[in-house]
């Protein structure tokens, strides 16, 4: 095959250069894009599982992992700080997953997403034996009507059974819930989301992740309007309920048992992505791997890193990205910003955030700022704006790789409709400013 598409600068990158661009400790992310079933609301990079393609993919993934592990050891002389495995459905191929995990030296948590149907004692014990310390159960709801609306392959009983089985086996058990206030208007789902939150709290999970349904145009769900006031109200009610039962709101969309270890994915300050559709943030550089599974494997088999997009954000762009995701986790660390980007950038950030203190969206805290309840609501709206203006058009652009692969559009990737994505004017501007 010919060399996979991507910018020439991205294609020229080598593992030592990528690792040298990181300005601090690095967490590892691994993406497994295979699913037994396509959920129509899910925008993440995924395809229906095919055994032959999966074998080829994991062979390429092991090779990419080995390149980066060697380069990371030379550049940083230490293990990765953490490992997060997402998808797709990362637990579909446990033998292949075990081979990947044992290749990656990690000093901290090892976390993985788990489909409820895979939350059996045997499968969870196998994950624990691999060194997994935290799991996120993708329940989405404990109501069969909501699960049918989402097109999930499991029922409410499977959601509950998976959570109950996971408790006690791992240092942290997180449960993902979907909230869509439009459904709360229907007789079939009165108060379903708050009832789901209560179920998690009564079970005693360590963390509840309460994600609003993001309606990406390229998914079968398509676009729809949001009712921001009702979303604020229902998330506020969930927070009050959680606080009354010994939990606290630590980030925009997570409720944590007081004193528990958090389950984190996107809030690691520096992360290296491996696998099709993964991304990496090094502090001043942002990298995106090929999304097409065969395209990804083609690149690795030709001895190339599978990086398709490279954005050099520089000090100011990197600081903006860094501060945005720090805020998602509940605050901004001024010392960390100074250390990474210098006093001038940190001072500018301080000046820029001061009006939000006056507006009571932020409060000053030791070393930086913390979001207030009003700030959580404002960030909720900002996160949706960033998702639709930057993330959706980027992913839609990358998902076109699936459609160029023989048979994918009619088979494993038939859910993809990039032409229906929202226009990406902000993403187009970012590409012109930062892409190498």
C-alpha cells in the first residue's frame, strides 16, 4: 500500500522527538477501537470487531508501544505516571490487552473502561491480575428505557450487576451516567438521571461521572438543541444529593466519595496516546494518531509513527489548552503554569482570570483558583462549545479515513457520517495557526 495520508511534518516524527517535546511526567493512554455493537450516541473512534483486523491492529499497537516505551525510558528515565485504556470496548480481547499492559511500565494507577456485559467475576478478576487498579463501568443508566433510547447492548440488571461485582476488587470504581434533560420531559423517564445517581451513591461507588449527552452531527443521533438551564438545574440537584450522602463535586462532571482516589482520564496534564484515534499533549505540542484502523496499521508496518496531525501550540496556545483542562478538574494551578510556561504567561493568565473571580465563577485558593458552583455551570457551557467547535470537526475530519478503507463504509464503520458534522470554523483557524 502507499504511505498513509497525513501532514509531511507529522509523518517525519520519530519517538525520541515526540518524547523530547514533553516538559514533565507523562501518563500513557491506549485506545482499543473495537466494539461488539455500535451505540448510536457514541462519537469516539470505533469499528465493529473483525477478528483478522483485530489481530493485525494489536500487532501494530504492540510495536508502537515498544517504540514509545524505549524512547520514554531514554528521555525521562522513569515509568509512565499512569495508564488509561479506553475505546471502543477495550475488554473485548483480554489476551491481547494483557500483552499490551505488560509492556508499559507504570508507577501509578492502571485504569480501563468496562462494558457492563464484561463485568463478570471472571473478567474482572482477570483485569485485576493484569495490574488494573481502577475501572470505569459504562452503565450509562439503570433504567431499561434509557438504555434502549441510547441503543446500548445491555440492560439495567447488567449495569447493576457489573457495578456490584467490581466493588471491592479495585482501588477505584467509577460509573459513567448519561444525562439528557430532553428525556426528562417524557413520561417514560421521569427523574431517571437523578434516580441513577442515587443508585450509584447507595451502592457506594468511588466516583460517578455524569456526562451530558453530546450530540455529534456525524453520529446516528445527529445534532439537537441543548437546554442549558435545565442541564444546570439537574446537575445542581445531583450535586446536592451527592453532598447529602458523603460525596463532593471534584470536577465539572464528577461526584467523588470524600477521601476516595479519583478516576481520571482527560485531566492528566501530560499524556502520550497510543493506538488508532488517540491523541497526545506534551505541553506545547498536540499530536493526533490516524483514526482508520487499517490506515493506522499501514503506518506502523512501514516503520512510521501513526501520527496524522501535529499542532505546535507554543507557550501561549499550550497554556490555554492546559488551563482549560485543569479547570475541568476544578481549578487552575498557578505554580504549575509558571513552571511550564514562564512568569509572563502565568501573569497573563492571572489577569485574564481575575474578572471570573469578580463574577464569582472562580475563587482564589492556595496556589491558584477553584471553580465555584456558578463556575461549574459556566464551564459546562464552555466545554460544550469547545466540543462542537474544535473536537467534533477534528474527529469528523479524521473519521473520513475509515471511509477510504476497503469495505469499511459498508461494514465495520458504517455508522460514520462526517458530512453531517457541524462546520469547523474554529478548528480550521486553529489548523492554520498551529499545524505543522
